[in-house]
C-alpha cells in the first residue's frame, strides 16, 4: 500500500496543472475597487461614505495571495490535517482549488487515524481497489461519536425468553443469550429474529462465552457445556449448534466462565475456581482461597483475576495456580470484574465501581452513582459501561471516572448483564427482555470497529 506521503506527492503535479490559471491570474481581476463596489450597489453613495459605514467591506487594489494553493500540495494537505471537521467541510465553498484539496481521500484518512479511539477494519484488497471513501467514513464516525456523547440511540427490545436473561455476548451478526428458562438463544442482530434455541442445561444458564470455534456455558446445574460453533462461525448461519463435551466437578452453580486457546477457567458458588484443558476437558487444577461464592472470573495471558462475595479480588498465576495478591477496598461482596492486563475494574454490592492498577493492587479511582448493587460491567480503553439492580445502565469515562450517560428507562427490573461495541450497548434483565441500544442507526459502519 502506498504511504500517505507518496500518495500526496503523486497528486501535486495534477493539482498544480489544473489550478495554474487560478494561481497566476491577473491581480486586477482579483481585487475589488471602490468604483466597482459603487457600481454593484443598488444604492448610489459617495465613496467617502464607505469609510463611515461599518457594514461595507472594501478591498484595496493590492494583489490577494491564496497561501494554500501557493504551497506544495503535500504541505497544504498536511496543514489541513489539523483543521476541524466543520471547517474542512466549509472549505470546499471557497474555490475550486480549495474544494479539490479539501476532498483529498488521503487527507481524510490521516484525519480519521489522528482521532484517538477511532478504529477501522479495511482489507488490503478494498484499500488497493479504492473502495473506501475516507471522507464518508470520517463523517459517519463523527456522527457516531456525537451520538455517543449525547446518548442518542435507537432502542429495540428482543423478546422470547420465558424468564430472566442472565448473560449475553454479541458480534456484528448475532446476539447470544442465556436464561433462567434453561435455554440459550441466537438472535439476528439486524432483524431481532431468534433463529436458534439450544437445550442442554437442566437449570438456569448463568454465563457463556464464544468464539468462531466453540461456545462454553455454565449453569446452576453445576455443569459446563462446550458447544460446537464452527458451522455457525461468527455469522448468522442456521446450522444446528451441537454439544461437544460436558464438564463436571463443581459442587454448586457455575457463576462465570472464560477461556483462551488452551484453557477454560470457571468459578462457582462452591467458592472455588477450576482450570480445565480446553481440548480434553480434564480438570487441571482447583484454586481455593475465597471465603464466599466466586461470582466473576477473567483470564488475561498467564493471570486470572477473580471476584467474590467475600469482598475480595484475587490475582492468580494460571499455569501454577499460585495465589499472587489481594485487591482490598470494597466494603461488601463483589458481583463482577473485568481485566485487560493493565487495569482491573470491579463492581460491588457497596454500589461502587473501582478501578485498580494490577501491578500495585491499589485502587486508583472509585466511581459513585449507582444506587444499588453493580451487577455487571464491561470496559475498553476509553469507557466503562455498567448495569445495576437500580435498573439503570450507565456509561463512564475510564480515564477520569466521570459519568457520561445514564439510561434510566431501558429496563423495568434488575440489569444482569451488559456488553458494548463501538456502535451498540446490549443489556439483559430480570424483566426477560434484551435491550439493544443502537448508536449507528442508518449509518454505514461497514469499516468501523
């Protein structure tokens, strides 16, 4: 792929050829004299009056220089990278030269990349074929950002479960949910249609996670089921999802699960954490140390983070099972935890969310705003989205802890799970509904991550 500099240099000669006439035009044609102004005005006035009236604009007869088109094309384009979106759009009205340069595809690509947190997924083939119009992509991403800022979204409810909906995961094609009605349902994310229902657990489905090969679910029936997802993949293909293996070993309900390419990690109401071989289903080790139900577990690299009803967060070594450290600060039991390798974010029955430095185990920020147990949360490099028994879904800035959005009207009962992407927040509740909040309604987000 050509570099941005190479692309801009290649356009310089074309730009200068087209606009040579504009650049070299006679100064007499570029200046407006007092005499010309008086002839254009519908009202006859003495030239001296021009100096008395503040609403007349009179240019002198000196030559006006368009500095932008006097510059080499690549320098002019580089300068415009620092212009804001609204100004750049208005520039096209100034002249043909400014319109040409302000619509440069590489310029808009550079502006898109310069925005922190803006990501795009564009194949090499699409880029080489010139299929991507970066100005349109920037515009759609800008509108999306403004909608997130203002909390403007299209709300849709998915109905079909016969009881509380405990867990969720989604991608660009589908939503997968687990319920107290003992089923797992697959939903088309565009139409809201339920296109497959899985039966296998004998009691509530409390947790699930999937990738393009397998799905792992945990239940109040004390078991874990591994499902074959290869025929379904990451798209909506209505092939039956079948069971591969059932894992037994916990002596109480399985409250959370996570996995990578080699291991499945589960936690339970029996106060233990178990590590399983993902290929054989063998239980490799059991981690003990919590004095209450282990409600949430996360896996990142060679480390496991766990959160318990005993009000403690613990860090473990995955391969050895060694306990590494405690994170102490919550005053009541924990319900949820997320871990990205650098930050640990936790939610508790003390109604707060805490952000921890994983290396020091120190709490760096406490977020207050929920009025009941913080049941679920999800975060990325910019924001945290949380759901609570106070029936609200809230959005927070990760860096400052500032509350950005507060959705109070979405659910009529406890919020059990929440996930989000760059375009959507999806939440589940005891009210048996799945709420999809779409911030990208009618926007083309094909290449936006």
